[in-house]
């Protein structure tokens, strides 16, 4: 699967560069924070409580098409999951619910750039689960990928907003939601609440990311784009 991701990355970069042999690709260094939840797990789904923090770090390539449009490809390490500190009963252990799901993720976005430094983007990402830990009421249920509770592969839809802070630095706000269920375990392993409500087999990541992006190679790329246009 990793080889397939790298192949897609190379093909997209090559295709985007056909427009001009002189076209410059800009690089990105990315550092930020995820706040996430899982819809369908009966923890914080249906609410605005994004209570699971996690890292969002990586690198990217920005391929300009013209002055206003670009293709953005990134490679990220990103931490997702769900968290609830206290359960509904006094004897609930802490943390009551904690799902840690770490991914290697490859987002691909199509961007629009305005004259005031705002970038709007949308696209999709493929992510591969690399580490898991599932704790309920203080008891570790899973700490290995081989347990099979969570799907190894996941696809998300992304809405992305960037704004230029200073020179080559941007502040980035991103929302993403799973298009595929992250649960892959048997029905009998789903959590049942004290009210006899059972978790759904259709569980989806929902998260907000706040990141700082350092863009490099922008001056040379801008000069090339101006010549193309």
C-alpha cells in the first residue's frame, strides 16, 4: 500500500508539471494540533465537543497551476480518536473512554488563492492506521493493530482554509470527516451503555486541525507563474 501511495504522488507531481518544464514546486513544513471525536461511538458524537487532542505534522508540495489555483499534496503523521474523562456513573474509572488512533496520511487538495492572502481548498485524504490504543473505564481493550477493531485504511473529505500571517508563514484551519467507517471489529465487541444503547458499526472520524504552515520556494514559483500567464 505504501508503494501505491508513493506511485500516486509521483504521477500527480509529474502530470501537474507538464504545463511548463520551468514550473517550480513549492514545499511546505507543517506543524499543528488536531481536536477530534468519533461519530457513532456514543461518546461525543452529535455534539461540538472535540475532546481528543493530537499531533498533526508533516511536509507537503504545492504545485501552482496559475495565479489563483494550485494542487496540494501532503504527507502527514496525524493523531485522531475520541476521549471522555468521566463516565455517567460515580464509579467510572478515568479516563472513562480513550481511543488513540495514529495514522500516516496523504491528503490531496485543489486550492483557490485570492489576492489578500486567503487560500480555500477542498479534497480527500487516504490514511493508514499505524498505532492503536482503546481504553474503556480504565481497562485497555486493544493496544495492537492485529486486534482488528479498527480499519487499517480510511478515506476522509477535507475543507481547508489558510491565511498568510507573515512572509512565508500561514495559519491553517482544516476540517475533515471520514467517508468510510473506522470500525472493523465484530458487533459483540461494540460498547453497550448502562441505558443499553450500543455503539454503531458505522463510526467516522470528525476533527478540526489548527496548524502553522511554512511555505518555501514561493518567490521562484511566483516568477515562473507570471511568465506562464
